[in-house]
């Protein structure tokens, strides 16, 4: 508990130091290109009062959630299948390499061309950018599964669901947690690009509008608001889940 509090204090102190540095830089610059923190806060207050901030955040978070769940589900299934079946992995490994090295912008543009400027195209573009990364991480986790535990499950004639729940998932949890943390960081960034290119709402769309108006305070305001939400999810959900997934390693030391 003391370690948790000390870590939180260190992070808070670091953020305060960053705000002070930002304020000093803004005072020295005296430029519209670098507004002071109070100008960004004033914009956020005005946008929140008008309701636009919360509506855009809600739309973007919905896209992040759907894309994240889709990418994690499909990527995990592919990764585990490749990790358990070496022949399948040899056949389709090059497909993963191609997708991993295809720029996110290219996938997004192609989805919009093939499916139109639709919500389906936006979600699919984000998911396709994340699925290969999840598949690679989960493939390595599946390769590291204990053969002895697998033999024991066979000896006790466990059903597929029982084997999945009691044998495979506990071993895959740390890899799943790592994939989730890296996945969220990637997904929300790609969602903003997708919105900027072809959606009529969301944080990415708002940033593109204010970019055209050269309103840097608005661009920073929306960026910081969304980053704050993502940090809350990171520290409030994903890090506790990762600690829970790795608890057995700490207990065995």
C-alpha cells in the first residue's frame, strides 16, 4: 500500500513539473502556437459546458472499445492457433509479417475506399491494424504453454472448455495482459487518425476542424482530455489486470 501511494505521488509530482515547464515555455514563447495551460483549461471548460467535449469523447471511446474487443478476440484466436499448430504457423506467418509492416494509413484508406466512409470501415481499419500485433504476442504465449500440464489435462480427461479455463487461460493471462496494454495504446491513436480522415464526429474529427482554424489551444485541449481518459483506463483497469495475471509468479518466488 505504501509503495502504491509513493508511486502515485511520484507520478503526480512529475505531472506538476511538466505543467510548470509548459507554463514557463508558454511565457517565454508568447506565441499562439504554444498557449498556456490556463488557455487550454478555459477552452475545455467552454467545450464541456456546450456538451461537445463529452459527446465527442463518448463517440471516440465507443469506437476504441469496439475495435479493441474485436482485435483482441480475433488476434488471440489466431495467435493461439498458430502457437499450437506449427504447420499452420509456417503457412500463414508471412501474412502476419505483411500486415505488421503495412502502414496504418494505407489500411485505413483502403478500408474507406472498399467499404465507403462508414462506421464499419472505421472500426475494421482500426482492428486490422491491431490484430497482427495481438496474434504475434499470443502466439509466443501459446508456444510457452506447459506440455506437462497439457498431458495432465489429457490424463484427467478434461473437456475442451475445462482445459481452456483451468489449464490454458491461467498460463496465457500474462501475455493477454501485455497484449491488452500495448493494444489500447495503439488502438486509440489509430482511432484518432481514422476519425480525422473520414468520420463526421469524435475527438479526431474535432482536432482536424480546429487544426484548420489554427486553434492550438483547442487541439491541445481535446488531445489532453482524451489522454486523461486513456490514462485512467491504463492505471485503473489494465495495470491491475496485469498485476492479477502475474500474481502466481510472485507467489512462487
